[in-house]
């Protein structure tokens, strides 16, 4: 007898739930340990709920300064990325030129270069030009490393805004900059939101770039400072590490939910990947 | 606006081009130039041109060959086998599953992907540690426990990368499978083609471009994993999970040989560029 549709669905559901459980185990550890007064390394039901772990890490030194650093670093770099990408996407999307195609191919090529590989020379270069251990240097590098993908995404979103709307503005004597800012960008709001959130999320989670380019502990973003739980604070307080992880991860998860809600499950990333 | 001079039209590209030239093309050019010197972390003035010495040294250096081998193992296990196959399996199951299960599973898998790299590293460090969750489960099943991060560090970090990266493949394949018209699979079913034959003869050929793109992007992402391994094992014990990025870092900073570290970086960059180029060709045939 052929398997019925219902039994096949049941089989799929059971397999997916098993996979989901496996993926959820490490996540369960961080959530449970964060509220466990005696957190260890394994997943277990806490023997009492506590917010002490959060209390312990919510100090300027452990949480507020690193998060503020992350915000300045990633916020600044994201703003720079999005502005440069929006400006660059405009001529690529609107004007025909023989140079467009080679430029876009170069950009696309650069999107997938392993940035990790160039961090040693970037370090050496930054030492030479006195940008090492500066916020502005790290912001500029972050922006440059995210820019190829941002330009590519923005250009694709901009292609979706019909030209006719602008042409009316052109006949009224608007400059390209005016029509970009007043007409095109407002119409591609969701697209810009995707580019902004994606850039920000990538930078917020990036460890290697600030780890290499910043030296002073006070300037470190959360992605680097989180390692201090292992290094110089003696015994590892797993509950506090978990609590800090939750605090540090929450913003990017919220941002992701915000954007994916607005654009449907695929995050438009499937589309971005396929070009 | 068609009468705008060509230069004025290209003007908005300015900031992006300057930024890319100074901070992306610049370092790459610098990478090429110092890979052929004996530049050290201290004493900038003393560096001199040494030709291919760094590269010759690398291919005789057992630690380098070890790093290459571990990078291959890590990439094949976690990207080609793990993320890619699991991503496809999850996407295929999602096509059939009920909506609540689909949403729940998708949400959990994607959360693992969105988490910051270092946090993912800590979660899996806790999972694989001797006192961690995996051994707790093994005890419960009466199976022998292991000190995973010590006995099989490459396997542990590969699993970590699968945990973290599968969502991407899942999203790519879900989008690809959605585009296969239902009539085709139904027709094959009516003709009596079983599940595996349908997968092999219909589904896989129809999504082959997504497979190509996905493999390239997964591999590129995996080649540049640093934080995850750094947090879990620091490349150790010894050098048993030291992939190329960690080897490069150690040479440049622990051993202060920027020139040598950069030569390794250049090799990694070349491999990345090769994959990137193949990815580009795949995209081009698709358009």
C-alpha cells in the first residue's frame, strides 16, 4: 500500500522535530544557565530562578561599555556603508555605461573574498599609517569590507523602483541627488532596511576585525570583551557568561525578526544569493 | 538626465570607490607586497625582500601542511557534507511538514545562524566539554563518553560550524525547492518513481544551480572561520584544530613573523579568489 500523504507528513514532522531538538540543545543551555544560580556546562533545569547573573554582569565595565563600543563601531560603520552603497547604486542602476558590468562583476567578486585572510596585512598597514587601535580606522575598514555586498544588494533593490516615477521629477528640474533622496530611497524603504540590518548584524557579530585592529581594552566591543570571562576574571562564572551572551545576542535576533517579518521568511537573502 | 556629463553621472560612485580602494584593494596590494619580505612584528625598518622564501618555507613547514590538511578536513566535513546535506534535507522535509513544525524548526535553526560567532563558539564549547551536555546525553544512553575537545577537536569544531551555518543552506534550498512546479513531482509519483529516484532524477537536477552557488558560498564562509575555532579550542590541543586562519594568526603574532603570516594569508586569499571566481561563473550562466 502506498504511503498516504498524512503519514508522510507525520514522518517529516517527526524528523524535523528531532533536528530542531538537536539544534535547540546549545540554545537551551544559554537560556537556562542565564537564570540558574549554580550554572555549569550542561543543559539542566535550574534549581531555582535568579536574576543574579544579570545583576552581576550589568555593570559599566562588563556590559555597558562594551555594548556602547559595539554600538558606536557597528552603527557608525553601518551608516557609512549604507550611505556609500545607496550613492553608488544609483548610477549603476540608472545610467547605462560600458563600465557598469565590469564594476559590478568586480564588486560581486569582492563580496565573497575571505576577509579573514587579509587581516594580517591590514594590521601591518594600520600600524604603518597610525590607524591601529583607533575607532575611526576600524569603522572605515568595517564599512569597506561590508560595502561590496551592500552595493550589490542595494543596486538590485533599486532596479525594482520604476524609472518613470523619477522622470517626472527630472522634467520638473530635480537633480539626480534630489530624485535619489526624495523619490527612489523612500520607495525602497524595505530594501534599505534589509541592507542596513544585514550590515549591522554582520558587524555586531564579527570578532576577528576588532580583535585585530583594536588594542585598548576600553575600546573593545562586546564580541571581543566576552572572552574576558575566560581570561582575567579567574574562575569561569558560566551563569554570568550565559547572561552576557543573552544580552549581547538579543539585539541582532530582534533586528532579524523585524526584517524577516517585513519581507517574509526568506529574508530576501535567497534572492540576493541568486543575484 | 541623459545629457548629464559622464563624469557627473559617475560622481556618486566616488565615496564607495575611495573606501574600497583604500581599505580593501589597498590591503590586498600590501598583502602581495609584504608576502615577499621578512617583515617582523618589531623593527619595521629591517624588512627586506626575500623573494619566494616565505612560500618555499611554507611548503616545507610541517605545521603549515598540518594546517592545510585540517582546513581541508574542516571544510569538507562541515561545509560540503554537513551544512550542505543537512540544509537540503531540512529544506526537503519542510516541504512536506505541517506549518507549525516548519516554523518552529526554521526559527531554531535560523537563530543558531543569527547568533554572534563568539556566542555560538561558547555554546558549543559548553556542549562538547567533558562536563558538557553531549557527555550527559551519552551517559544517559549508557554510551562511552569522550573528552571531545581533546580527542576529536576537528570533529567538534566541524560540528559547531554545521550547527551555526546550516540555516544558510536551508534558506537557499527552501527557496529553490519552492520553485519546482508541483506537477512535475506529482507526475513522477504517478509514474511510480520512488522517493530516492525522484530526488536523484528530478529534484537534484532542477536545483543544481542553487547547489553550485550554495557550495561555493558555504566553502568561502568556512575557509574564513576564525572566531568559532578560537573560542572553542584556540586551535589546540597543540595544533590539532589549527586551520589556516589560526595558523596565519599564530605565525604573525605569537611568532612575530608578519611576512610569513602574510604569505600564508596570500595563499588563503588565492584559494578564496578561485572559489569566488567559480561562484561568479556559476552566477553568470544562471542569468
